[in-house]
C-alpha cells in the first residue's frame, strides 16, 4: 500500500550572536559604540536575550540606539528579537548599512547573520570559522557556532564547540541548553537530561530552562510531567508563549484537542503582539490538523493572513500563504495548493528581504510544484521540476536544497515502484520530517520487510515533536498502520 504525503514550510532563520561587550582585546569580539550608557543598555538587553526574553530586551536595545544612533550591534540584536520578519530585515539592513564603521569581528558577525537569513549556510559557516580563528577564546562565539552546527545538523561537532564554550565560561547558560538539545537529537536522553538540569540549576529564576526540559519530557512521551515543567516556566513568566504552546502540544498528543485549543486561546489574554498572535493561530491550525478538522485549520491560517496584512508585513504574508498551500495539499486541493505556493512569491518579491533570499525562495517553487505533482501521481512533472530545481540551485546548493532534491528523487522512485532506491533517496532527505520517515516505512512494506516497516511506523507514531504540522498530519495515520501488525 502506498501513501503520498508531504508538507513543507520555509523557515527564515538566523543564529543570534550574543557577544560580551568589552574593549578591543584578543579574547572576545569587540563592540563599537561611542556611548558608555549605550553599552550599559546593550549589555542588559543581551542578558535578557540570552535568557530567551527577547521582547523585554527590545526596550534596552532601543534605549541603546537612543544613546548612539549608529550602534550597529544594537540594531543586530534588535533585529534578532523581533517577532515578525518585516522588522527583522528592517533592523538588520540598518546594521548592514553601518558595517564600514565597526570592528572586523562585528562586520563578520553581521555578514554571518545575513547569510543565515538568506539560507546560505555554507557562507554563514565560513564566516563563523573566520571569527573563531580571530577570537578562539570567545565563549559566546563557540556557543553561537554550536547553535549553527546544531541546525545544519551536525550534532557531534556542535557538542564539541558547546563544551568549549563552557570550558571558557562555566557560567554561560546557553551552551547547557543546546547541549541538552544536541544529545536529545542523538537519542542520548540521559545526557540530555543532565545538561537541561544543569541549565535549570544555573538560572533557576528564568523560564526557558524549565521549558527546554519540558520539551525533552514531551519527546520521551512523559506528557503529564512535561506539562508540569511548562507550568513552572509560566509561573515565572506567564506570557512565555513557547510554554503555552508546549502544554497544548502535550494535550494534543493525549488526544485532548479541544482543551489544547482552549489553552492556546489564552495567549490572547497575555499578549497583543502580532507575532505572538500569529504563533497562536498557527499552533491552533496544527492542533486542528491532528484532529482532522481541516476547515478550522484553514480559518486559523486565514486569521494569520489578516494579521499580516494589518501590520503590512509582506514576508509574513508569504509565509502564511506557504502554510495555507501546504494545508490545501494535505486536504487534497492540489490546484489551490499550487496557486498559493505561487502567490506567496508575489509578497516575497515586494518585501525588504535581500535579492539572494528572493532567488532562494523562487527556487523553492520548483520543489513545491514537484510535491504537488507527487500528490497527483504525476511522475513526469516531478522529474521536470526536479531538473529545473537542480539546475537553478546548481551554484548555490545548500544542505536544505540537497535534501529536497533527494526527497524528490524518493518521490519519483516510490511512484515508479523502485522501493529500494526510494529508501536510499529518502535517507538523504530531511529525516527530522516524520512524513519522510513514514514514506521509508511504506517502501519497506512494499518490499515485504514488515519488521523494518513496523519500526518506522512506530517511530513516526511516537515522534512526539513540538507543535509540528508534519507530525500532526501523519501521526494518526502511523498509529492506524500499527494496528495492522
């Protein structure tokens, strides 16, 4: 039995470079400002950012800029704590305009973050390697580079740099957090728990350590205990949105979808920030996908479109349409899915993002077109789009695009009945996407290898990812599959 399933989303992501503010030296990246008061505000903002309290940090970054209007790194950090893409690019572009006035370390940092936003991972990686060569004893730099490696993903090398950060500065909290996540991804839950508990011990008065440990418990299927720790985070900061969504995720996986939606609706009681409200509606859409209430999920995404229009954020509108297209693809509305994928580009084109990122996003239209064709069992169209995708991305191919190409190769193989090659291709695609894992299980089932197919279906059924539409779409299908064994 074959099933054709896919969801994709575009992530506009940058690694946050949180640096210490010191005078020029060989230990840490220097910060350029003409005001000691600005530096004081900046440091306060950095401490809040490091503790994942970005919205509180905004005040201090703005105060720093008020003291020094040419404070490039204040604009960088202000960009990184924004909840909507429009403002991220606005402030980063301002920082980029000041790049001639800053130190070499700051300039490389700005270029690295810009490369991350443009999905140029290799370029971003090279900038950080230059920075580490210049400042090998900057604990924050090893911490940030570890975070970049985590996202690539290269967990073992990430662990190396995160541990180096702790050696250089045992009181720096973020490396403990990322070590917890890195070991979790490697399946070593015991070490993950150790580092998350170290993180809690280090800054027990902050919400994020409890939130991070709660996510590990979620992954392990300990839903009630996970909720307990998410609530600990909310006792410290009632508007810590990630923890509210975390509780809702646990409730969803406990098949308490209405309670999950009610929990998410409470976000409106603690914040009016447009970015937070968009997160709320997207999270409610995910819950409804899990509950197979696609019409309600569409309503939630349409609410996001209204918010994005209200704040005139073209990047958010593009992202909203990508999500809506994906939802229609799930529903089997192939033509609508293709329409919204294509329309998203209109908003990206007129936004304030870089041309490099616009080129990247245009290329993804080929990949998304191929995914729609997969749902329609149209092998020739998949091949056509895959060829165009490979050709257009040839010079700038990054890891995400390489994975996408292997995914499309898997789709072609599975439709043509070449299940062994489908497994080969899918294993080089994004294995953090539970739908890809499900398709590997499907290929093994077609080959008559029921032991392996059951293993993959079980992995998918208990993937327990945090508010993930891919997982919401495939979870119950995988659970149903297991009843056949």
